[in-house]
C-alpha cells in the first residue's frame, strides 16, 4: 500500500478494513492521498463482534438479534477505538454504506446499520461530524 501511495501522490486512494491496523494511522500521518472508511468494522458486518462470524449462511435475524442485544456495547467499543483516530485525521476518514451478503441489503438490517452509524457520528466532535459523515467523501471524489 505504501509503495502505491508513494508512486501516485496525486491519486486519492480509498481503503477500508478492520480495526487494530495501526498501519492505517501511520500512512495517514505520511500521505495526504490516503482515505479510509470504517463502516464495515463499526457495525460488525463481517462478523468481528463478540467472536461471532456471520457467514453468508447466517440469517438477518441472527445479525439483528446480535446487534440489538449488543448495540450499546458495540457503540462504546467503536467510539473507544476510532474516535481519537478519526479526530486526529478529521479530513480523511469516512462513513460509508458497505454491504456484502444478500441479507445486508435488507431494509431492516440497513435501518439498524444507519442507526448505529448516526449514533457513532453523534459521538464525534461536532467539528468532525459532517466531514466524517459525507464531506470527506465528497472532497475525495472531487480531486
């Protein structure tokens, strides 16, 4: 990743993935063309929460049950991990609408994901909220 960022400094790159990847912050410190979306991680779309592994065979009901039962805990964990990192780089982190399995596109799942995202955004510094919610994405796409 770093080689690509170095080689193409006039191209914006948009990455996403899981937490506990300090290389994200290291690269943000060094490269202004590095953007990162945290949405898939925040809402446990890929099964990171509580040791659960949501595979394509799991149902939306299992996911909804888990997220509803653990909403506050997951929100606190996400805020604890991401808030300071996002606020340290307020112009290059974004919220997105990542989906993977078919049931991720269900309106009820989407509604819960959006509720979680809005709750998370509301916990960020007010000066950072709009950037994270949509302005950083707009800026990235304009360049």
